[in-house]
C-alpha cells in the first residue's frame, strides 16, 4: 500500500508509532472507527474515550474554578461541535447556544446556573450518546470507472471514463 501511496504522490507517516497493524477498530482524527460490522455493510464511528474524558475534565475545571471566560467558551464550543459530529442528533443545540453566547460576552467569566446546566447537559450527552452507524450500501447506483493505459513504442497513453448517476453524461480524460 505504501508503494501505491508513493506512486500517487501521497505522503504518509513512516514513524513506527503510526504504522500500526490492521485492526477492526482504530483511531483517526479524534474518532474511533469500528469496522467489525462491515460484513453487514455498516461502519461505526464514535468519539475516542479520551476526547470525552478531556471534555469532562474541562467542564469540571470550569465549575470548580467558577470561571468561564469567552476564550474558554469558544474553545469548548469548538470541541463540542466536533464531538457532536460523531453522534446523531441536534439535541445539544439549546445547550450549545448558551455556551456560544458566552464567547461573545467580552468581560464576562462568571459561571451562571444556565452555563452549569448547559455544560452538564453536554457532558451527559457525550457520555451516553450512541455512536454513528454508517450504512455503507448506497441507495443509488454506483459510479462506473473505466481506465486504460498503453505503451506502444515511444508512445505512452492513459485515460479514463466515468459514468455517474449524478452527471448528465460521461466524464472522460486522456493524455499522451
């Protein structure tokens, strides 16, 4: 696979800590991807436990210190929004609105009852949220891709044709 990536011009980390053996469950970009259900055409995506624990610790620190300045609000809202993407639903919208509002209040840092409730609601949500289950089989026709390459004497050519249900006609390309 690494040779293919090299041919395509993609740079990959060759650090032994990042070159892990294949596993059905792996961490990437702050999420845990579970491929154990691929036989049933399902991929499961959830937040890494460390991410949820970090969010919980941030909330504990805010409540303990009784300080929630706008810069911390903006940071925690960003973390929550990313984590929310790994779960279904928008039930956090009211709580995030309270937290987001603080990021626009320049000189406020007091932890009010509304902020405490919103922070606790978000922590409970992420602790109990079901992971996102992605159904791999598409509900529409797949794209068909045809490629070809040839070398005849000094002439080298390659090309492709793509038929997509979303396009009005085929896409094609060829070079010498």
